[in-house]
């Protein structure tokens, strides 16, 4: 699980959204991630971090992963264009809100 693989402890005791990207693709950062509420949002670079890519199954960037109590709930991955511009942040917010209401 994320807590063990990352050593971040209490960070994963609630809803967490992590935005994975790489330096070569910084122009395609998912900027709407700052609009997400009711979840802690982090950015993680996969540059030179094979273990992170492998442990989290990151095959394309950007990738957004929503975790609840350290368990992956949902992921959104870029397509061949290496962008998530097609993704409406409301879809992410809906997932976060559903977790909070459980």
C-alpha cells in the first residue's frame, strides 16, 4: 500500500490525491488539481525515481491517483498526448465527495 511504499505515515490516513508527473512534461501539469477540496493534494515527480514509478504503476504522465486511507480508489491517466486537459476537475471532486460521505 502507499503508506508503506512511500513512508509518509499519517498523510495517507484520509483522502489524498497525488499528481504524478515528470520534468519533461511539466507543460502538461494538471493545473485544475488546485481546485480539489476535501482531499489533501500532493505533487510527485517520477524523474529518476524508478521505484516510485514501479510501486505506483505509473506508465504515463501526468497521472492522478486518489487514495483513501492508503488504498488506491481511482486513477486518471494521460493518453498519448501526455495531457489530462480533457479531464473535468468536477469528476475528481465527485469521487472525493463520495469517499467523505461513506
